[in-house]
C-alpha cells in the first residue's frame, strides 16, 4: 500500500536512509525504501561503510547527499576547504546518477558539523564581513556546480535544540544568500523541522522561498519523528505546497517513533493530499 500511495503523491517522495532501519547496512536500508516506493537520501558519502557501488546496484534513486566534507562559509581557509571537498562530492555524485534529478543534490551548511551535529567552528555572532564572505564563497560554489553539472543546496538548521552556534542557520538567512546569488546550481534545502523550532510560520516560509527551493525536508516537532507525532499540521502544509504549484522533492529526515513501516506510511499519507 505504501508504494502505491507514494506514486499518487504530487511530490517526489524520499526518506533519509541514515535514520530508518539502522540495524541494516546502508544499501539494504535504501533497498527497503525503494520497496516502499520512496527514493533515498544519505549523509556523508565518504565515511567508512558507505559503498556507493552497492547503493547504485539497488536501483533506488538517491536524491541528496553531503556536498562537502570540511570547511565553512565564514573564513578564507574554511572556504577553500569547503570548495575543494565540494568538488570531491560533485564527482562522487556522478556514481549515483538517476532519472529524477540527475546527480544527487549536494547539501551545504554554514560550517562543518561534527558527529553530534555541532559546528566545528561555532559562531556567537555573524558579522557583516561574514555575510560578504559567505556570498562570495557561495557564488564560487554555484560556479562549481555549473562546471560540474550538479546542484548544491544550502540547508537551514535550528540553533535552539540541535545545532547551536551554526552560522546562517535560520530560513531567512539561507533564503537571503541563495536568492542573492540566484543560480540554478545553488538552491535551498528547506528543512521544516528546523524551521518550526526556529521561526514557525511554515506555510508562509514555503511560499516566500518557493522559487529557490531545491527540496523540502520534514520531521515533526518535538522529537524529530514522522508526521503526526508532534505539533506540525503536515497535511495542511502539503496542501499549501500543492496549491502553490510545488512538485519537487519532499524528504522524510526523521526517526521512527516506533515502527519504521508505520513511520513511512504516516509520511506518505501526510504528503498525498486527499489520500
């Protein structure tokens, strides 16, 4: 039933393989998502245990992965490192080409995050000089995306719960940077879980950001589990997105509150208006 319902959604539905069925090897989790009619997303493609060849053999489209391994948007040395590892990521993405988005979208943040999601270089206050430097660096990222024929995406995060000290974390920050550069090779990864914790007003945020959205990620608040476990009215968000003409990627980046099968079913139901 989940696969049939997923095909009826007006959106391209995916789920993060890093957070569901974690007892399985990563490529087996991806295969499981495909059996449920979902595309997959992954995090750090370079880490030990990630077999890109095995993932490709599953035949399940991978729509997003980490777009850098080190670096940041706020310092000269960090920018050079980010650009160098972004080039590595672009070339790795070619190993997972698919018919939906070509190569996986390549995800970026204001700074590198450690294994606990905390910034490697925490920032107490983002200065005007940092904004200028971030704009220059992302302009170069967009140029790299054009040269390598890939799309990078800048993701908003939340400061209150998961990622304190991360620069350019709010949706307004990421939108301002991406809109200012306005390149098809630099889009937004609009994460509504993070946005709800930081600012709320999700439907208006989606409408304002719509021309620059590369994908939307979702989880409920609190708890970062599937839709229906918290306070966000995701069916209403889905209806507003459909009414606005959005037909792109919506990805579940959430833990299962109990049963992974039920989690993906709740997600698909929430993003299949009228289902």
